[in-house]
């Protein structure tokens, strides 16, 4: 696999399959690990960060699940390429600017990824399409086991895995589920629901993780507690809450369809009309309209034979600024991007 | 679990997340282009917003900067007096990496794994605040055990594990389970005393 090949494919997590894929876009497990005694990346000197890079790269090469992956130093990429990786959820937004002695390992089909020298020395992430937390945990546990054979993790029997930020101490595990909740958002119940979720020790965030807003009614739900429970308990807890939210969303969909059938039909077909005809479109507007199309799919207003869910999921990613520029192989100003974006969407939806 | 403060903060975040599609507005810097980049900041539960066009945001270097992070929140948590860095604590320094407790209070991040031992006094209550517990119950690295036994750190005993479990079930109001755990702990403690 080469870096330039990434643009021609999309990650496995966008395929729109797996359990409850109507409501759940993806399930992600992240494990935070650090090497014993060496200062954490933000506090380490350049030489120590270089040492971490080579230690982890050496361990990954010996790890059956990662050895065929792509190892990329972020300080050797252009700003555009780093933005491209962030849009694909392969690196964090902080790493777009903060790229010295940092690297990423991208596994096959973009299921497994390793960020090196981000907030922690090593962050392993596994992303699957649909609600597949258990499977994602099984794989991350396996890779973690392979890596630890060759790495000395900072660990205490009392406090577990020791991380740069005390919010991750313990299991170092963050399970997060990206949900699309358009019906609950329409019915306004989402306000109360999200408050309840926060009370259960879970955090709610927007599409691109920490610090981003929920555009297009996408919500990322993740555990805040990492210490004092086993990994399985943490995952069961969030899995239970997610299943409940799915049920609420599905009920809300029925209510919405009963109460305001023609308004919803109108909204969906107008969204389709704009997407199929616009000549200039911003990414903000695109996300909103695609979200409406996804609602139309879920309600059966548009049939899945006409538009595959995978195609809509992919459009969310490939219409973002860095993706458009990578595809066009040149830098584009905001106006040129809006034009290119509109063209791309028209092409993708031409058959409807 | 006492997480009132977190909940308040998260509620604020949730409200932000809920703000639906905005009306069209102009950039607050140039006043010409439509504002397409929106920033929200929460400082002491006060939400302030900034709406910019992409060009101005990029000029300010803001377009890719997140406006809210856990570390910021945590710094807030420490400053709000949940774990007041005591005067004698503030000067404590980690022997391995040189970070002082006062510096930790400022940046919200530890310097290395050894800092946990060095800053125990202040960290334990903070960890309890964040996680509702201070005893790890998840997986152990296979390699770590060997390293740790060298450092003379003991893994938690059966009694300690039961106690942690007890705290958890009490919190979840599973009192039948709690009663049976309490009996197990008593039995084990009796046995240990006899052995002594």
C-alpha cells in the first residue's frame, strides 16, 4: 500500500454495514499506551520523541496485524496531506499543525491505525462500520497484546496504564460510537436525551471528536470513565446506552413520518434536488443535505436500490476540503472547492 | 459518583452541539464574507462564540484548531479547586522527568509515568473525581508484571478486588450483590487474621 493509493479507496468503516448501520455509522476503540520512564510527547525532548518513534516502529514491524501497514512520518507530509488524513479520522486535528517527530501507521482497509507521539506515545485505534464495539475491542486487545511483547508499557497495578492526561488513566480505553440521529433532532427530544447520556458518565461530541460541533445531526458518544472497570464492563455500558438511543431514534422516525409525512417527503426531495443540481456548495451545506438524504433512506422515502448508504457515507468524507484538493491534484480556493464539490456530488448522484 | 461539575460542563457542551443550522451571518473580522467557521468556547460556564469566514479563520490560524479540549476542561477542574494544589505539593518535582506539581496544575498533563507516584497526594483525589474509582480492574500487560515485581509493587489482593467491586455495586444500588460481597470480604479478612 502506498500513501497515494488511499485517495482511491475509502475506509472499511464507511461501508454502511454491520449491526444497526442505519443509525450507527461507526464504532471505534482507542487504547492509549506509553513507554515506561520516557517523558510523554508534550514534555519529551526531540531525541526522546525520536527514540519513541523508532521503538514503536520496530515493535509494529514484528506485529503480525500491523507489519503490512503503512508507516508515515507526519513531518514529511504536506499540510494538505495531513488535513487529508485528519478528514479520514486517521490522525487527530491537533496533529495537522503539531507534526514534529510524529507518525501514523495505517493498517489494511484502514481498520487499524496507530498514532505515535500524539498526546500519548502510542494510540491504537480500531474502527468498524456499524455497532461493532465488541469486535473492535477483540481486535484492539489482540494487537495490543502483539505490541506489548516488544514494548515496556508505563503501568501500575494500582492505576493501570499511565497516560499523559488523567482522564485516560486505567484502561486507557475510549470506546466511541458515531451516530446519526436526524429524527430525534427534528423532534427536539434530543436535548433531554443528550443530557441524560452525559449523566451516565458518557460524553457527547461532534463529527470530528473533541472540540467539534455536531453538524448534520451526527453525534459521537464515548465513555469518560477509564479507571475502576474492566474493558468489557466499559464497553457493555456504552453498548447498552447506544442500543437504547437507537430504539429512541427508530421510534422518533415513526412519529416523524406519521405526524409530518408530507413535510418530510418535501424536505428529502428538496435536499436531493439541490444536491443533484447545485453548481456551488459549501461543505457545511453538503453535510446538512446528505444528513437529510440519510434520513430519507432510513424512512424508506428513497430506496436503497437508488442510493447505497455506503455512497452517502463516503460523500461526507470525499467532499471535504483536503479530499477535493487531493482528487483534483492541486490547491483550490474556497470558491473553487465549492464548485468542484458540487460537480463531484452531481456525478455521484447522476443515476437517481 | 460525584460528577456534578462534569455534568454541568457537559450540559453546556451539549447545548452547543444542539444549536441547529444557523442563520446566514457575516464574518466578524472582515464583515464581508459569509461566516462558515464557527468557534465556541466555554470559560467558567460562559459560552462565547466567534463566527468567521474561511479566509479570516485561516489567517488567524484558527481553521483547524479545536475550540474545546479535555485538557482545557481539566485545567479548569483543577483551578476550580477540586484538587487545590497545596503549597507544599506545588513544589513537588518528579525525579524522572522534572515536571513539578504546579506545572501539572497549569498544563493539565503529566510529564511521564513516574509522575503518578510523585504526585500521588494530589492525583488520587483527582482520579477519584474523574473516574469515581482509583483501583484499576482492567487488563495487565504480560510484560509489565515482570517489570513491576522488580519495583516491589503488589497487584491488588482478592480482598482489595472485592472491595472495589463492592464500591461499584453500591454505586449502582445493587444491594443484594453488595451484601454477598460484604460477606465474602469478611470471610477472607477473618481467614487472613487467623493465618497471621
